[in-house]
């Protein structure tokens, strides 16, 4: 596909027993990185959320970026003890 980002939605489904341990970052083909989740949520379980520019303003930085290339989701667990699993993630880009 070719074009530029006009709108974007990132869906994240992660099982984890302490989401404050997690950092979730979207990486673009151009090398831009946008943090979607940054060690918030305390001891809550699981992240099941959609992120859009309307609900997560940092995604505005991706508008007009070229869509061609590899998009990545980087999930890091910043603490020990708990374990988790990336169940699914989705990327919906409007051009």
C-alpha cells in the first residue's frame, strides 16, 4: 500500500497481571515512535484498548507520514515477577 496517514487506530490486547510494569510503543516505517502506554494503571490486569488521535493525542504526530514499510509494536515489561502475553494487536490506517 502507498499513501500518507490521514487517520490511524491501534488496537492492543495484552494479558498481564500488573499493567503498570508495561510500556507499549508504536514504531513507524519512518522511525517515529509513539508511546501508547507508559507504566500507568497500577495493579490493574490486562490492556484491551483502541488508541486513536482523538483518544491519544500523541498519535497526531503520525498524520501525513508515509505508510509504506514495516510498522512495529514494541512491548516491554519494566519489572520482574509478573508475566504477560501480547495476544493481538491491530493497525487500521486511513489514507
